C-alpha cells in the first residue's frame, strides 16, 4: 500500500480534501438545492467546477489511484464516463504508473447513446475479458456509477470496483458484489422538484449556491 495513504493518513487527507471541495463550492453536503427543473436535493456536487481547479483534480485522481491500488491492484483498464470523468480517469491512470504502484492501465471512455451508455467498437473489443475499474466523480447508488458499470460489464469486462470521488449512495455499498471505493462517503437525498419535502417544510431553495446551471456558469466565469 502507498505509505502516504495509510488508514490514518487517508482519513486526514480525506478531511482536508472534503474541506477544499466545500471551500471551492464543488461539493456542498447540506442544504436545499435545485439541481435542475426536475430534481431538488439535500447535497450538491458539480464535476465541471472540479475540472477548473487543477489542485482538486490532482488530489481526486490521487485518491482514486490509491483506492484502486489497495483493492484492485490487478486492474488492466480504467473505464471513464463520457465528459468530465475522462480527465479524472486519465490522471488517475497516470498516478497509477508512478512509484510505488507502477501499474499502467489503459483508459477507455463511454459514449452517450440512445439514452444509455455504450463504447466505440474498438473500446468494446479491448475491454472484453479484461479486469477493469469504473471511475466516476459521483456515485449515487441509482444511475450514476451503476449505468457505467453495467455498460462496461456488457462488453465482457470483469469489473473489479467502481471508484468515485463522492459516493452519495448507502456507504460501504456494493453493486452486485462489486465494491464502491470513494474518497467521500456521505449520503444525500434526491427529490422530485414538484414533490420535495424540503419545499413542503418551508426551507427555501439555496439561491446563491448550487442553484442549477446559472450557478455553475457564474462559478466557471469566476474560475477562468
Ligand atoms: Zn425542494
């Protein structure tokens, strides 16, 4: 195991990482957020904002690499979601090639197709029969993480783990026996916007932080 990530060191790093995510408003663990027109939530995570913070991206990739090294050292491939996850997965693969780990997994990414996820034919055939870890920014025990793991397993890959920055689903959970590894494990709740208990209880939607696409655009404009 990487000595930097012994159990206590990891706890301390995870605490610092969580605080840095909150300070940069990438991760907001408590509140009442309008994620989009359909969903309200008690937590918020925005991977687009993580991408414009190079230090956040680097630490996230280190966490993912360290978790993979501990649990899935025989990994041959890392599977990225479409979009923002490709940068994270590529950096995690680069971290795995450094000492003391020195694995060199290949990175492939999924594409969005017909409302689901699929892979380019060349990626499909490369995944077949390989030991793979699925990488996600955010795993919610519903669609996030699950859909990518399922798409990857349909190629014939053996999925060793799902590695995420934040697991907001039930902690220490597995996806049909596949462990979910995460830097942050904190459950959050997602509600339909038209039937939200936080709205019913009179708690106003947080209009300054995490209020949908406008918030993200404004934060991106500040960061760039
Ligand atoms: Zn609400």
